[in-house]
C-alpha cells in the first residue's frame, strides 16, 4: 500500500511505496514517479533547493521515463542544469494539456494543478496563467481561451487549428 508523504524535491503532497533499504520510491503529482536515495535526501536537507531549482528539477523529472533514480550525483547534475526558457515551458505545458484530447474538445484546467506545474517547470499559478494566456493563446495562438475563468483558477480552453497542426506534425515525425 502507498503511504502519504511530502515529495522531498518539491514538497507537494505525494505518496510512497513501502521503503526498501537505502531509497524511497515517490509518486508525486508534480515530479512524477521517481526513486530517491537516502543520501540524496540527506544532501537536500543540508542544502535545500531554491524555488527556481525546484521548478526546474520537478519539470525535468516529470518529463523522464519512470521511475528515474535521483542519487547524489544526479542531484548535482540537476542543480547545474539551466532553467528552461519561457518558450520551452509553454511547449511542454501544451503537450501535457493536449494529451488525450480530441478535436474541438473543451479542456478544463486548474492553474493550481501540480501536474501542470511539473510539466511546465513552473513554480506558481501566476506562471501557469502567463504561459497559458500570454504564450499559448497570445503569442503562439495554439490555444483559445473560452473565458470561463472561475474562482479557484479553473478555466476552459480549446486547441486551435494552428495548435492541432503543430501537434499532428510532431506526432507524425
Ligand atoms: Zn514533487
């Protein structure tokens, strides 16, 4: 049975499989599934991640085949990794949103959804709103905002024909 815990990378509410010796297997909505060694966890306690590092590392983990192993060496590499650009974040968010949707489907999103934060390497609801409205709707025109913004950060979008062209071209190659 999975036990409740806090994700040692991002702090989100997560679950873990029964512990096995010197590592823990975490299921985090933001980071996905990964295995973290006890020594890597101890390193994190001694030198906590900055909010920018958390967003970047959670985003990297989210995009990896599961379960990725995070040991001390991997943690060091991840800390030195450059932060994704706004364009890269917007594209990754778009791919996540588009998964499992069909042409013309209304997609309801919650800007507080940790899965979206992870996919986009984002660290706040404001950042998700920026990527949705300013990038994916405004700049790239891959999404249309159906203007149904509600309390709690819920809103509906559809993927535009331009968005489908991009998705279907990348799926074909
Ligand atoms: Zn996490």
